[in-house]
C-alpha cells in the first residue's frame, strides 16, 4: 500500500463526548494494566495504553478484541468513527488495531518512523479524545494541533513526534485501518 504524499489527511469530525466520558472514568489501574508497549518501545515511555483491538504480533486477522472492547461496548461506542473511516475509504477495509494512548502532561513522544509490514500497510488514524492547545503533533516537519473529535490519518512512514507542554494529559484513539485489497504496483 502506498502512503499518501502529505503528512496529515483529515478524514472527518465526530462527536467523541461519549468516548471521552468513558476515558475520563478509567482508573490508574486501567492505564497501568498494559505496560509492554512503553517498556518495549523507547518512543512510548511517556505514554500509557489501553488496548481495544490488538495483537502483540501485529497480525491482521482475526482482529483480537480485548477485554476493554466488550466492557466499553465498543461496537456501539466506536461505530460513528469506524463508519466515518469506512466511508472515507469506500468501505474497503477493517479495523486491525484500536487503542487509547495517553501522553502525560509535559511528556513527549520522540521523533521516530514506524516500520514493518503491519504498520506500513495500514492507514494510521489518530483522533484526539482529550487534549489541549499545548499538544503539538508533528509529521514530516509539519506541526499540527489536533482538536477533539477530528479524525486524522498520519503518514507514519515519515518522521513524527508529539510534545505535550500542557498541564493535562492527552488521550488519542489510534485506529489502524487495513485495506482488504492492497493495490498492486504497475
């Protein structure tokens, strides 16, 4: 799958108030339950993760729905966002991974480039669930402040990083959308 030419591509805007309400109800134990990502990847040391659809080996199928997926009734909760993504890509795909990622106040995700077949052959969609104007997401040297509810595909094949200079943590929902048909090169 070819990545698009730009750094960011806005897909849609969705009401995330119900998702935000659930995220704000997470306990410290919820956020601390999965720490392997922060331990394995230096870039994620200032983050905490709650997995919804995820496999540690990054396989695509079958998408592995985690305990929080059922607990939060994500089929219904995430439906507007998944529908907006599906509409944008004309229904040609599925959610391979979905997770909440919290970046601590005054934290950063250092510059890095995603690698490997699973990440390079998925559309990486970021949606701010909680944020502030001091969170700057930079891709390919282009900075952007993502507003709550905006769905952005990032070109994760380019160098990217995030800085949160605010006093509040920010939470993004990250969805990896995988096309069911990967176009063949000419």
